[in-house]
C-alpha cells in the first residue's frame, strides 16, 4: 500500500510538471521575426543609378563588373570593360536583327531565308565595327570591392554603321538589291534605323 501511494504521488507530480510546462509554453508570447537587411541592398545602397539601370539618351549602354583581386584595380577594370562590351554586342545584335526584319517586312522585299541571312551579316559587321568606338563613361567600386564600369556607344556612329552595312549586305544579295531599288526603300530604311536606334 505504501509503495502504491508513493507511485501515485510520483505520477501526479510528473503530470503536473508536464501540464504546467506545456501551459507556460503556450502562453509565452511569440517574438517578432527578425528582419535581416539583404546583402544586395547593402551592396547597392549608395550605388549610382546607372549601375542597376544603364542607359544613355539615344544610344546604347551596358554595365560590366569584376571583383578587385590581387592583380589590382587596372586588371579588374579591363575585365569589367570586356564584360560590358560583351553585353553591348548582345544588345546591338538583337537591335540590328530586329531593324532588318522590320524594314524588310514594311517594304515587302525578300523572303525569310534571305532576310535572316542579311540580318546575321549586318549584325556581325556592325558589332565588330561599332564596338571599337565604345567608351567608358563612368566607374564605381562597391563596398564589397567589386568594380563596375558604364560603357556607352555614340548613337550617331551606330546609325551610320548600321545603314552602311545594311546597304552593303543588300548589294551582296542581287535579287534583294533589285527589289530594294525598285521600291525606292531608302526612306523606309532611314525610318527603321531611326525607330530602332533613336537619337537625332
């Protein structure tokens, strides 16, 4: 009987402890979630606007970046410039191909195969020629030691090269060139270049 009484008391004590612990846990107010500031917001807190939104009026712009390492700032700058020019080449290629396709659709010259061929030819020539004239316009170093450069292309030089290379590629496709001349499409070409590349 004594043993039974002792066991009963022990069980009761354990139950009351468990219940009281459970109760106190439920009543404990929740701590507000800690909002940690994003490393990206810290990285770009004082960045110039062009770092995230590269643009130049009437022209093309791109940002390249590189981490400054043991080789120093000049090495990082060269790498960042190369990255920016790669991005400029991509943008330019897309714009040129769009311009050629829009122009041929408006004037009704050529078929899909010849249009694609001319678009690729013009894109390659323009990209190779124009990128030589690209220039660094600005530079910024982030808190983490990453160097950013803004590289731009002069809009007028871009338009001149696009026009010159488009006419050259059309001449190389004799049937297309004859259609171009017959339709007196020079003005339409000017309009499409203006529409795609802007500027004055």
